[in-house]
C-alpha cells in the first residue's frame, strides 16, 4: 500500500475558451472537472499504474464530497478528514487560440489544531500499513511551516518511507527532517540555496548535497529538458521523449507517482526513473491532470533515456 497526503485538496477545473481576453465576457466551449491537489494527482497515477493506494488529507463541504467520490470511483481507497467550509477550486482558463493558460487558485479551508492532531493520529496508522507515504503540495492557510517535517517524523517512526514534494519554507523545513525522497524543480532548488538560478552542473552538486545530508533519492526536474537524479549516491541524467505537450499540470505529480509505485514493487533505480519520466510525459498528452492513456504510456516507455553519470 502507498498512502498520499493532500493537505489542501481541490477540484481542478479547466475552462476551454476560443480566445481569452481580460475584461470581456466569454462562453466556455467545454470544461473538465477533476478531483485534484498534488497528492490526489499522485494517487490517481499510482492507481493507473496498477498500485494500491489510499488518499488522505483534508476535504470540506460539497467540493470535498466531489473530490472523495471522484477518487473512490477510480478504485482509490480514501481516508480524508472533514474540515470546515469548502475545499478549494483551482480554475485553469485555456485560450485555444494561442495555447496560453491562466490559473486562478483559491486558498482553501482553514484547519484548526484539533484537525491537525487528528491528521497526525491517522497518518501514524496509515503509515504503519504502507511502504511509502507521499506528502505533496502547499500547506493549508495558517498551518505551521514545520508541519511537513512533523509528518515526515511520524512516517519514519511508523517504518515507512516519506516522499516530499513541496516548495518554499515547507520544503526547507521538510528537508531538515530527512525524507526518503524529494523532488524540487530547478527553481525551487535555487530558492533553497538562496540563488536566482542554477546551471545544470550546480543542480547536480546541489542534489549531491541533499543526498549527503541524508536524503536517499533526490530528483531535480528540469521541465521538458528532463531530470537530474541522485539515488543511493549514483547520479543519473534522464531525457524524456520529445513531445508537444497538451497540458503540463500534473506532470510533476505523475513523476512522483511513478517513482513511488516503482520503488514499492522493488524496481531498480534506472527502472524507477524510466517509469516516472514516462508517466510524466504521458500525463502531458492528456487534458486531465493526473491521467494518461495506457497506449501512450507504452509508446513512450522505451523512448526515455536514463544515463548514469
């Protein structure tokens, strides 16, 4: 079993309009609504890959009910904690004339101390029955910066491996707790180092530094250029298939899902990286975040290049 934690679950809603002009009235040509939030996207892809997964975290109101029902309909176990108010809607407006995307992200419900205590209690039990626990996404409004670090400690105490995919102060604090896996993108890694940007060699050195600090798997995503990974001290350079992406939302989550699924079943690092990169590329060819078509996945699987450095 793999468990995912989404602190700030969402309905990911995409509106497709022929041409988006600020200040004008638009008629939506078509729309897509999916249960979302980064951890939920991870859970959806793990299930598509054939893994057993439980989705947890907070949901609220009618939006929360939509999220939970949608996850269960995909064969995903759920262990959500109810919060007050409404789970957020993340709205993506796609301009079909030029392919540009405009995102509007709600903040989500405020969770109190009692609910955070419940989360920690539930997570301990879930982690005891899981090989991997994936902690993904932004913190809730008002949540302490060190919350992920506390959750990592709980996961490790239960004997499971903690995956962390977040940014900013939550990432910095989480790194101090030494999770098993982190996946910063190159910008997030630069911010962690207090820099504006990094060269590829600097990214490799930074990933090595994280490994030396006790993180077994470090994957630095470079967008369409691929990934740099340090796994158990070995450096890898991964090149994805050459594609014209339809949608990049959820690609990072799909990568995390591929790593977790593949590691949970005992695959070697090269195979983990190949499956993760393929899942991300296949997600990029779907309009839905955290989704891919099986034939697309199979087509891309042998196009991924994983080179030890």
